[in-house]
C-alpha cells in the first residue's frame, strides 16, 4: 500500500528538480545579475494582450501601490541559507532572487502562511482578502503543488459516478474531519484519511495513486492548513474539482476561480454535496463545460517564459516598493 506514495506518474521529477537547483548554487550570482535588465525588458517585445495579462498577474501577486518600509526582521538575500525543512522554498526563491543585488532585503515567510503579515513579506500562500497587500505571493513549493495531468484519455462520461478523497486529517484541519463524519460511509463517496491510524481509525483507507483517483467523476479538493494541494492536477484532468469556496490562495490565484465555472461549489457545511453530484451526473454537458473552463484556466501557468518574467517582475516591484531598488 505505501508503495503508492512512491508512484511518480503525473508528478514532478524530484531528482531532476534537486539536481538543477544544487547546480544553480555553483554559478556566481553576478552571471545572472548581468542578465536581469535584458530579461525585464523582454516584456516590450510581447503583444499588448500578453503584456496586459502579465501585468495583471504581477499586480495581483504584489498589490503594493505605495512605498513602505520593511521591518527590522528583514534579511539580506545573501543571508538566506539552505536549511532542512525549507529546501524547496529556498530553491524556488533563489531561482529568481539570484538575478538581483544580494544586499537587497526582504521578509521571507516560508511554509503554509495563513495570516497577513504586519510588514510586506514574500509568501507562498495568503488569505483571500481585499486587505492582503502585505502578502506578496511567489511560486514556492512548486515541486509539490504545480502538477498537471497531460492528455488524459478517459472522458468524464466514462468515469465512476462517485466522489473520491484521499488526504490527511490533523487537529489543524477540523473541516476535513467534519466532511468524513458526514460522508465516510456514503454510497456516492469513496473517501478517507491516510494518516495517523490511532485517531478515528475507522476513517483510515488505502492510499490511491493519481491514476486511481482519475477513475472517478468527482474529486474532493479540501483545503488543508492553507490551499488544497491537489486542486491544480484535478483541474487539469477530465474529472470535476468539488470544494467549498477557497479561503486561501497561492500563485494559482485561487481567489479568481469562479464557482460552478471552474469547479463545483459546495456549501461550507457540505450539506448540498449529494444534490450537486446528482446534478452533474444527470447533466454531463454542464460538467464538460466546467472541465473545459478549468483546463483553459491552467494554460496561463504553462508558459515557462511568462512564468519566469512574472516572477522577476514581482520581485522587482517588491524591492522598488520597499524603497531599496537598485
């Protein structure tokens, strides 16, 4: 059963990721810094529509609209070190921060961030809010979060008329426990937890590979501490993502997802789950429309040139708005 955790199909290649990032550590930052101006100016060669889309995303991730001072806790880029437990965050930051003067400072909050900091900080995740400008989002922990299904052959109509969920349940995720309390034995659900067999052992089930989960028409995308880590690959598949309205967002811009357009919305208390599943089972054309919308939404994250440029522009704006641009 535990061998399923080792299945690499549909997942990012860890060995390649770590090899590339350790190699980057050997190249002097000066080599990259000499290329920064050229990279930033590459936006001028794009058409107006692409420029507009790129700048929308830059200003969505970095909402700072006036100069603000950093806190005393700010660290220089040169002071950041590779530490156990935050390697992917460090690597994902360094991929773009290496292009900037290493004396520039920032507040770097690695991990699952669910609060809005008191000073402008670089984060992976933030609450969805009109007042989250001090949370500047970068594409961090992408090894785990940014996985996509490519060219799935099985159509929605060919899948099981059920909802599937495999995930961890902790004291910090009571909403997941609430869902299992309601639907663990429901005939339309194959759901359960895959951790800690001592707590609510009746909910423990065998793990499933991504391919096994893709046999179902509906896949539950419940937030954990912050976002639902399976949402990206589910929205790239021919299954429907089912979830309450998200409370947190990352580089994926979960706050821009439209209910019943990009995913199937269920109430926070999950009381309308069966009604929603029945509706899309009986209206497969509506399901196919949502699947197309969700697949289309993902296209913007699959252009490596644009992803790199947006990341650099977000950082450049951060250093500028914190009154230290060089």
